[in-house]
């Protein structure tokens, strides 16, 4: 199906970290979407110059309202505008939803393992939110450089009371909170073994983050015996791919 450009108006914004904000947009006639899908967003300058970027949807569909979480990228012309210059009431162009493979449907059988690196948490958060009120067991392994870079801390750092059935494990690569048992280091096999499901449980695995992180996490899962056919990956870069 050919996707058409629609007008998206900013209703509200929420700060997630010092460099990332969630944008709540109203898109008239939005057809709905699945957790894990993304959209293309287009900006047009007064002189006609256009820039298009892809962003993952951060929450399930709610009528004509959608949510995107955008991280400001150094030198990024689109992310800088969306996080610093885009005001409530302003409009952009948007088309989607796109992507039919890296998605989770509430009717899918469990369990589910989510592995996120940095801003790669965004499409996985849409899955976590879409799961609420259901029994499918989820485990999340979330790797960030330092505590201040955790997206959605109010939901993820207090996961048990907010979201029963979700178990979240954190991997800090540069600095950890005081008293955190694990020393800062990049994702290792022990993190995946301890925070994830055993391969025998046959979880559906979703991995999202920068390319290097995704390749390492996927390799670790396969080394631990997970069927590669059950490991779905999504990667992103500064100017390409969903974020």
C-alpha cells in the first residue's frame, strides 16, 4: 500500500533525558499501527529544501494521537529542530506506519526478550506499553552509557509496580548508579544470560540500537543457543534508519 503524507500537529512534549523528548502528535485520519513500526517525518524549509528522517513510534495507537521520541543528534538538522524549535501547535508532514517485520502483536505467543542500546529502546517501549493489561511475560535488557541517559525512567526504573510481568535489567557502559552491583562495561554474555530468557523457553527476541550494539547482542543471543530465526533486529545511524 502506498503511504501518503499527512499533517501532524504537535500537541505536547515531554523531556525524557537532557537530549531526548517525546512528541505527542495529532494526525488526522491516522490508520493505526503496530508496536515496533516507524514513520517518515518530513520538514520543508521556506526555500523548498526538504529533509526526511525515520522515527520509531513510542506508544500504541490512540485514535489520531501518536508518540515519537526524538534524540537530538549532534549536527542533526531534523532532530535539532524537533527537540528545540518545534512548538506546540506547529505542524510537520508525516507518513506511515511502515515496517511489518520488527513488530509485536498482543496475540503473539510469549515470552518476549527485548534488548535495547541507547535510543533503541523507543520501538521496544511501544511493545512494552502495548503489552500492558496482558499476561505475556517480557524481559528487557537495556544498555546505556550512564543513568541520566535512561529513557522513560518513571516507567522502567519502577517497572514492577507500574508494569507487572515486565522484568528489566540495566547495563551501564560508562558509569553506574551508586551501589549498582555490576561494574560499567559493554554488554556481555552474562548480561544476556542473566537478564534474558534461556533459549529453551523459545522467546521472541527483539534487538534495537546502534549497528555495533545490535550485531554484538544478536551474536550473543545466538551463542547462547537462541534460534536466529527468532531474533529480530533493527538498527539505526545518525541520519538513517528508525530511531
